[in-house]
């Protein structure tokens, strides 16, 4: 059986429904393929032709192209990604005001990442025409517009009332009602309309002015299946409305939230609420991932330092610390046992060709790039220049120095992008046994603890690394 109806004067087509093999052929000019997918429902063919869009398509996309002819040429400054793991950030402060002249290299604003606070520098000259995100705003998505820059100072005034389309203003936290204070019933009733009422009001506005052009077969099928032919069209029904669920809507871009300070504590409260910094959030997420997904095990040992101490006294270099030689020994042991610098990649193991050390202690952090080829003097210079700034560069082995804290042993979590972490505990002098019990010996010992990811480093490999490391430290002349 073949049915042919005139669908639309602008979109002439033919619909052929073959009942024997349930194959339908649509020939409608200028219709995208996606809008034809839902035409066949339960063996019934329906066709809904949307009115032509008044906006031309841009690069094949579905968003309308609008030329801002009333605005001068400008550059939208987007929220930058200043950390490898940064997904959102915050604006701590603006170093420039609207109308200020910008030079290449000027710090436009201070950005709070998940690691640290970093200054965002502009790359070109211009004038700051508009600040779109105020200072103190947090949880800003990467790529969200934060400012407008123009070439000439005379163009700044054109953006006095400029607002970025498609983005909402930062949401402010609602005031918290005090305990025991009831909210008026009228305000509660008028706070938010019922969802059904909102839908009923929105439906006529959506369908108004858009009469649906459909074939007789489509109207008959829709009537039998009790499907409303509206601008939502059969495609929406086929994607979810037949089960009673609303069709999935494209989520709007999440607007940055301006985090307010915690509400003032009531008198006599037994606690204090503290805001989470991006650094604390990052540490919490990494710790959960490490403890949840990484199978840890720990190897503890002791290393004698008598020869190392004697070597430093013989050299007489005041700027050389025992840590410099210990880090040199760590790098050489990692070079000999490269498995400890590998990384688990779910479907394979990535083993690095160079040793990139990350060194932290309670007061400073620093990185030793290509540590296997770094001399003791170079390591000493890096240690002396170390600061408390958080490290952003990629590393593959972590050393934690706790010698000054009085802690003998500590078991560190393995970073998700590492396989091992070495903790240096407090040194101690202990009596060790000898063949002659009347002549005891005192040993200067360094307590170490190696945390390992069992997916990439097994127990035998960890033991071999400890042996290599101990050999270098107890015979430091081999490192010179």
C-alpha cells in the first residue's frame, strides 16, 4: 500500500509505507538526518516538519549565528587551565580595573587552582573593557568567559552594559534562617510554583504559532497511539515520552558559584565550619583515589650513615647536606630499577626513561628533572632555592623528608600517577651487636619506608630497589 500526501508547500516530499517488509522511504528536501530518526514508531510512520530556522548555520553547527554589529571588535578572555588537573577555579582578585591599559605580561588577575594561587598574565596589549566574573567567585568552569579586552580605549564604553549570552550571574547563597524562627506561610507558598503549573504555562508558549504539518497516515497513527503531534515532535516521544518520562534536556552551562562565608556561629556552638580551599579539595580527591584504587604495600628498612657522614666531613663543603647525597642515591637506584618510576595506565604500564624526582618536606617542595644525571652540587642548589609553592610539573617518584620532625617511620600514600613513594624518617644512633660482646658498636641509622603500588611493583622489585639504595648510601664514594 502506498500513501502520498502533500506535506508542505516549501518541503515537497513523498512517503511510501510498505506493509510487507516494514521499510519506509523518506524524501524530504533540506531536512537533517537526525530529525528523521523518530519518524517510524511502532510500525507507524509519522512525519513532522519543523519551520525553517531564521538563522544561518555556522560550520555545520546548530547554534544560531548572530553578528554583534553594534559592538566593536573585542576578545573574550576565558577561564584558563593553569594546572594539569584543574577542572574549575576561582578568581581571588583582579589586578586591573575596567578601562586600564594592558601590556603583554601584565598579571590580569589571581586565579585559585586546585593546587595553588597563580597569576594569569595577558599575552597581548589592549584595554580591559569589562569584567564578567567578580573577585571572590569560585567553581568557574574552564573556558568560561571572565573578561573582555579591546584594542582602543575609546571602545571601552561600548561594553558598559555588556552581558555574556548564555551564562547566568553567579549564584549567591540564600540567607540562613536562625534556629527557631519560622518562615511565613505565604512566603513558603509563593517561593516556587508547582512543576505541573510551570509545564502547563510553558507548553502553550512552546507550541504557539507553529502549526504542525503531517500526513494523514502520521495523524492517524498519532491518534491511535495517543501521541500529541507538537513541535516537540515524534522524535522526542521515541526518546523517552512513551515510558512517561520527560525527554532529556541539554544541561545548561553551569554558572560559577560565588561561595559565601559560613554563617555566623550561634553563641555557645561546639564547632566551627571552615571553607574548603581548592588545595584541600584536591588533596581529598587524590587521597580517596589512592586508597580506593591503588593496592598499597610497604617495605621498611634501615640504612647506615657512618660513611656518608665521614665523606661530608672530609669534603668540608658547607653547602652540601646529607639529603643531597641521599637524593643522588635515590636517583641512581631508580635508574637501576626503572620499574619503580612506572605508571599504571589501566590497559598497560608506562615506564619512563628518565627519573623525575619530587621532593617535599614540611617547609618546602622542589623537583629534580632528569635526576639520574644531576650532580650533587646541582641537587644542593635546587634544594636551597626550594619554596612552599605547590609543584605542577609531571614527576614519577616521590621523596618525603621527615628527618626533622622526630618521626621514625611513616607510610605515605602513592600518588595516582606514581608507583612508589619513599619516606625518610628521623636518624638515630643505636647499639649493634658484634662478635665481641665487650666491644659494642654504635651505628648511625636512617629509617626509610617505601610505599609501592602492587599493580606495577611487586615485592621482589621493591626489595631489589631497597638493596640498591642502601648500597649507594652506605658507599657514597660511588656517587661522586
